[in-house]
């Protein structure tokens, strides 16, 4: 995918004295008192902002936070806590500017944070009148917010249409590179792990990947539905029996290409869904009517680990069991360790996946950790993200 890269503009000296508008993803969790509880997204936005400052630009940064009502400011919607944290990370003052659509005062070498962009009337529906006003604020628009790349909004799409220059920031460019490497030009075998509670939420992803991957590892409630489709009993485990035909179609599509959906041969079951439930390893063919399948078994985990270690590319979305409970974490732990040990290029995304990566301390062994949940899923579905689309259009002139 061809896009203009902000890093290239900075290196060429074309950013000096220019007004740069950065759309970042600073949508961080907060407690009831408004304190930021996890600041990964703010820290991830710093390199782009620092790059612009170092290049001599007048820098404006904005983001959404939460789900405010357009045109109705409430204190809890304010980016004030974000401005404070950003100032600490940058080691400089970061003024917060409200009511900024009609003009922003900022000099080269300075940075300001523009109040929650979703307060602006017309942002969500990308109204043209707002888009033109946003574009008039800057010489260069930089999208560095992959987490919102699947939405065509004023600050993610509209401004990119009309700004003099529209480009990808380092975070967005890294996502484009990782996705291209994993899905457009993968080293084979390409193995995808798609797990979650419901097939229905991941069905389009499974169908899309069935045409691309050499192995499609399913986990969680999704695996239960595939076990049913393979003629196995799953007791009282979470599944979607009405989607058996869809699951069978995915299995057949893979088989027709000489690829496979590995069905668990052993599982870890319990009688209740709780952290202190007694865990029992059973053959997949021996699941009782009152059993709940909460993890893959050790033989299945070992077989999948062997496949992952031999992979050329791995795409990971979702833990394969209830890894939050110690008795049912071994499958996910084995998968995580196999990915860490594999020489394959790996890309991982989704909140539960990131939690598993953090729990098992394999951050440095994963090739790329995606910062966008919904956007990452839409890429796996084979969709073209609006933010990518408009930036490539602008690059093409």
C-alpha cells in the first residue's frame, strides 16, 4: 500500500514552519475520579509528536475520548488528564485548547492538544463543512491513530480529503507494514489463530482467512462449534449450533485447498465456570453431557505448538481457553510460548490477546502487536480501512 509517510517528509525538511495536525489515539481508560489507569496509547503517540517538534513544525494534536454527545461538553469528556500526562512524557507544557474548529494559535516548536474531537458537531458522520474547516487549520495532516482507522470520521477521513498534504504517522505506517507483511506477502506456512466466545462475531474473519491461510486454529467457544461440526459432543459448553453449516463450510473450504482447521483431540473440562472448578483432561470423544470445555488439552496444545514453531507467518487473535483461570490457562500459555519460540513473523491484536501477551511476558518475541481492536478485526475480515484508503488515494495524487 502506497502512502506518504510523515517520517519521509520530516527527513526531507518539508515540515519546518508548517502547521501539522496529528490525529492520535489517546482514548485511554480512566477511573471514576478521572485518573488515567493505563497510558499505553499516550506513550505510543509520543514519537510522532516529537518527530514533528524536532522537524520545526507548529503541532496540533487531537483525539476522541469516550463517547461524548456532539456539541455537549461534559467535564468527564475532557482531554485535560491526557494533556497533563502528555506534558510529563514530552517534558514540556501542552496547553489544552477548546472550541478550536475555527482557528488555532500555535507557533513552530510548540504543541497544543485540541479538546476531544468527538465534541465537534459533524465529526462522527464526517460532515463536509466540518472536514473543510479542519483541513484549513493545517498544512500537513498526519493520521497516527490505527485504532480509529476503520471509521470514516471528520478527523480520520474528511480532513485527509482536503488538507494540502495527508500522510501516515509512524504508528499507522508500522501497522500498514505489519499487516502487509502478514497478509499480503506472507512467508508460508501462514497460520492464523482465531479464538473467542462466538463464531457469529468472527464468521466473516474465518471465511476470509479460509481463502488465505495454511492452518486456521480456532479456540474458545468458536472451537466448540467446530467440534460439534466435526461430530464431537461438547456437553454444556458454549457453542452456536445454528452455525454448524457455516463451520462445516470453512472446514471444507480449507480442505479443498489442502489446508486444515485442526480440531482438538483432547480438552480440559469442568462442571462449573469458576476459578476454583476442578479441571479434568479428557479425550475430545469422551466429553460428558454435564461438562464445560474451558481449554484445549495438553496433546492438542503440543500439536499446535509444533505447527506454530514451523510457521512462516502467524496471525493471532484471541486466547484458546479461559486463561484468566489458572487451571484453564495452559493451552493459551503453550500457544503464547510457541509463538515466542517460533522464527515466524507474528502479528497479534485484540484486547484479550494483548492481555495474554502481557501475562506471559512475550511482548519482545511477538513481531508486531497491533494497537487497534476493531480495526485489526476488519483487516482480518479482508476489508479496506477508510483511513488507509484515503491516504493511498492522496499519495496517488
